C-alpha cells in the first residue's frame, strides 16, 4: 500500500514538474517574472523527490518508534500489568495528506501516540479505541 | 506545540498519571510530553532510556500504592524516593526499601 502511494504521488509530482518546465519554455521569462512577483511560493521550482524521501523516512521512523513502544507494552503485559498503546502515525485526514504530498508547501505530516500503563486507569471508551 | 500542523483531538490528552504521550512529525522529529515538561527526543537510545525511566517510575509508584493498602491497618507510610529511585515503606519501626534492577 505504501509503494502504491509512492508511485501515485510520484506521477503527480512528475506531471507537475513537467508542467512547470513547459510553462517556463512557452510563456517565456516575462510571464514567469510577473508570476514570481505575485506569489513566490506557487511559482518556485517544484520538488520531485524531496517529499518522497521525507515520507519514506517518516514511514521507517514510525515503524521504529512503534516497535519500541510495543516492546514496553509487551514487557509490562508479561508481568501482569495490562498496558495499552494508541498509535496514530498520521493525524491529518486523507484529504489533507494528499494535499500535503502534492502541493508545493513546507507543511509536514504529524502523528501522536499514547501509552497507558495499567489499563484500570483507562476510560472504557478509550480502551475500545486502543484495541480497535 | 503550536507549530505542529496536527492539532490533537479528543483522547490524545493524558487522562491519567500513568500515561505517556508522544507527538511526532515528518521526517523524524519526536517529542515526549511528560507531566511537567515536554522533552525533545533525538535518538533511539534516548527514547529507550525515557521508556525505561518512566516504566520504573510507574512500577515504583504502584509498589507504593500496594504497600499503602497493605500497611493501612498498622498506620504504615509509603513514599517514592525520586533521588535514589526507590519505594520506601515504614511501619512499626520497620523500613523497607524496594529498588528495581534492569535485566537489560
């Protein structure tokens, strides 16, 4: 699924890069300079691989982080302390993630995780969410 | 944490004293939100140490709670000595120190 996403995003990024180059060639430097004055961010040379490398690094980072948190949960559970982990690698909605990956902005993907030691202290609603 | 793009929703706040909360950001920024402070974590060994420390603090706290329940009939007292990382119990002239050993 992760690879499918990369391929899809890469296509979008390549098409965008191509569109930028084409506009530069056809419109000439005059149009570009006018656009640049209007909004510098929108006319900046679009990155192609930066988002992909960031995203891949984040994927590995989340996996590594979850491994260590899972280890803590497992260790505590083994000695009879039921521990829960809620791990959410992407806090944004799917729509926001697509925007984040395909638009020329510096916004980053973010997530959060909560580790609840001793589930007796966890509210029942949250407990269901952790398990689900 | 206002610079984070992701605003944390319902349930993300620590709801009890035995919860640990982390926020992270692409490509690899990690912050741990502890009771009194927010700690920026820059390496895996640092994360492991934090998990170890917090687990120890939780276990010693639980030992104090159990000790407190058991020693209530004899007016015992239990507390957590943060400096030496020990649970200390006193009742009827006895003192008991509980220390945790890490098996690595």
